[in-house]
């Protein structure tokens, strides 16, 4: 996992894409975690 983050950190474009992707996914993940707990 950390190796993946390290490779993303080396590639700013891929890093930015993954950040926006995570931002897009965040509400669904939070909602799912809240429902499960």
C-alpha cells in the first residue's frame, strides 16, 4: 500500500487523479462505513 502511495507521489499527474478519485468516492465510503457500523 505504501509502495503504491510512494509511486503515486513520484507521478504528480497520477497523484492528482487519484486524489480527485478518492474525493469522488469518499461520501459513498463514509456512508457505507456508517451503515455497517
